[in-house]
C-alpha cells in the first residue's frame, strides 16, 4: 500500500490547506467558554506551541459568537466555530470572522435555516465540516441500518447533500464513534464514497491512557490506509496533551519525519548497565529536536549494535565499558563511568550541528 495514497479535494481553512495531498493537520478544541477571551487565547497559545494547526471553539450564545473576532485577532492558527441547533448563531459566528464552521444541517432548524446558513458560508467563502457520530445519526438511517458504518456514512452524506443543494462544496466530513472497529469501518466506507477531505478521530475516547490507545489504533489504521486529512485525538482533560499524542501517531505511521526517534531495547538479563535510565534521559533531551535522527540506546554489546544498525548514533553497554556506534559501525569504546557524558555530548553535536 501507499501511505497518503488517497487524493481528496483541497480545502482552504484560513491560511492553510487540508486535503489534496497536503500534510495531515492536527486539531484540537478549546475547553474554555469562548466568551472568556483571555483564557481562550491563553489555551490556544499553549496548543499552538505544542503544534496544534487548527483550533475549534464552541459557540453556545451571542457572547461566544461575538468573541470570535477578538480571539481571531490574537491567534495564528485557523479558528473553527462549532454551532448546533441555531442558524442565528452560525451566521453570527461566520460574520464575526471564523475560518470554518462545524454544523449539523439536520439540527439547524429546517430547510430555510439550512439555506440561510449555506448562503452565509458561501458569501464568506469559508469551508464547513459536517458529519455524524453515533449519537447524531439521522433517524431514517438509524431505523434502517441501526448504529453501524452504513448509518453513520449515509447520515454524514445526507448532511453533505443538504449543503451541496445550496452550492456549498468546501466541505470536510467526519464519522466518529467511540468504538475503534466501528470508527475504522466507517471511515473506510466513507473514503470510498466521497472525495471530500476527512477529519478523523475517535469520539469520547476517554481519559489519557484509554484515549491514547484507542486513537492510536483507529487513527493509525486509517492513516496507514491513506485516509485522513485532519485529525484529533480526543482526550478528557487538558487539550495540550492531545497535540503530543497526535504528533506521536503521525510519527509512528511515518507521516512526520523531522524528529529524533529514540530506539531502545526493553533490556533483558544480558543488560548489565543502566541503559533504561540513559534511554529516558536521551528521550527527554531530544524531545524538541526537529531533525530526522535515529538514536539508539541498547542494553548489551552482544546484540545492541547489530539490532540498531540503522541508527545515526547509538550506544550499547556492558558491565565495564560501552560502545558508541554510527550506522552500525563502531565509533569508539568508552569506560562505563564516562559513557553517559560522552554519549550525551555526541547527541548534542548531532542535534545542534
Ligand atoms: Fe537484551 Fe541486549 Fe537485546 Fe537489549 S539488546 S534486549 S539487553 S539482548
């Protein structure tokens, strides 16, 4: 298979593009009420620093809609307004300058209201995300197909058709479930049915550890299939953690390459030095490195250098000495007591140079 092989329509959101072969964009959502502008901007700044590329805020009332103008003037990434049940608020958010809206045409208040919002979206030239999750499947599809990939996809495509009818074609689609198999099946089916870019994610994924595992499995499977143009790792709690998790998933599937990958063995009875401690230290040291590097910390000189032969720099130890190697070739042998300092110096040269 070919990673990223699926070509979708290119959609512009603020100053970036999604779909059409662009890199997969990482997004998150603010947990603060949008009208609390200072707190929202503070949270967005932290998310931006962590590598967030698109941010969504919820619009619950007029104050939230009005706050969009102020928030937008203070952030650098595209701002998406999430509105449900109110065409009036959707229009207010668009007029306040959001870069994209997330709506559900099925709950916006009928055909006239869909047209009103669609006209406003078109007039402002912004894109829109629609979609379904297991809690918002249209009744007609729920009755026909139950909670399944079929009902999720039909429901999402029904929302798409409701907007296409009014000339909207800058659309991003999502079909989220909290079940990993259902999420994967739904996006695979959806990707065969549409050329619009897809926003992928597992909904209500849970607290940190569960969310990490569910999102890694589901988004990993989809990204390896070339499915997904924007992604969110939903984690209950501080959204900044979502960004690190999303970046790690992109790295694991090979879609993000500019980082230092620390390879370390699990150690076994052959290990006679503190390779685990050094592996942790090295990982912390290079976590902000944006160079494509492979660094190995291996437990023993017997198997370490061979197993980590592709590393740009590596170390493997024994009771009395360690070997430092580059691309599988021995660089030098150092006494155990000096190994840590010597190796960290080599890494600093590589990452700084
Ligand atoms: Fe064990 Fe050596 Fe393999 Fe590490 S590299 S797991 S210490 S055999």
